[in-house]
C-alpha cells in the first residue's frame, strides 16, 4: 500500500506542477472516495493548497456532514459547507415548466450531481484551481457516475483503483500512526445520496464480487465462461460485462486518471 500511496502522491504533485496549478478543489460527499482524495491532496500538495466543498441537499445525511467536518479537523484543508437545495429546486421547477411534465428519478439525481459539478468548475475558474474528480475504477467501468457531474474535473486521482482496494488503502492510511480518516467513512455502506435511502448496491453487485469480475475480465483477459467456471454467478457476470461495454461512451469523456500498478 505504501508503494501505491507514494505513486499517487508523486503523480498528483507532478500533474499539478506540469500544468501550472498550485491549488486544487474537490467536492466532499461524506463517502470514502472523496475522503481519500482529500487526504491524498493534503499529503501531496499541503493542506493550505486544498479546498473542499460540501454541497448538501435534503438527501445529504447528518453522518455525511459530520464525516466531512471531521476530515477537515483531521487534515486541515480549507472547508466550506453550502446548502444547494434551493438551486436544485429552481432547476427542477424550470425543467417542469419547460418540458410540462415531472422529471424522472434519474433526471432528478443527475441534476444534483451536475449542479455540484457546475459549482466546482465555477470555483476553479474563479480561483484558478484544478478540480479533482473523485471517482474510482469500479464506478468508471460500470458507468456508475454522472457525465458533467461527479465526472467534472481535470484529473481523477483514484480513477484506476478498484473500490475494494480503496477500502484496504483507507485502513492502511489510518494504520500508519496518525488517523486521517474517520472510521465511519470506512465502515458505512457506499451511497451517492442523490435520493433517500440510496445505496450503491441497489445498482451494482457488491464491490467484492464486482471487482473480482472486472479484474479477471479487464485486467487478466479472462472470458466470461472462465469467470463463471471460477465460481461467479453467470447472470451477474453477463450483467457486469454488458454494462461495462454500455458505459464505454462515459469512460471516453472522463478526466485522466493517475497511472497505478494494478
């Protein structure tokens, strides 16, 4: 894990230096991915060069707000909490008035993600910062993300790391002697919090299963038949591979991810 972490730190430092950025900005969600990216940015660039925005709506839980505040206390980056619910409601009303029908659930969820992306990009333009997108490789492979929303940014630092490995990385980070991540962010069920009670596993197989299939298919070149023979459910394998190809158009538009040793 130390090699992976140093790889990420050196990569982020070099990318910012080569592209003329002193400061970075990211959206904190209360989830593991953005938490790890915030710690990475602080250790690579220094906390004074890291700006984090918690953009809450009615779907944002108190736990997420508490985690974001704890992250700031543990790592010392610049932090701002802002309520974007009124902006979101105005967008929904505009859509309803122009389209003359209520937006579907997916539309409502994506509106929130895109509003956050818009705010981050405006912030970056105003202060000449680099926006860090916080997606991971599992999400990118499945297209479990919103184009022009949580994919906004100039760099996706952990975009080549599977979610399962991020859990291991988080535990390693806290085991170095100094706590940098609240335990709650490691132990909670992953959720985009774009609707009440939403969980990643409502849309995806459990990450331990998903990542095992993706590693074998994408990294090791196994056939679907071989993966099933290794003990994975045939329908789940077919679903994952099908969704991987359907999400290709999204991956083509995502920010560059830092290279890592897989």
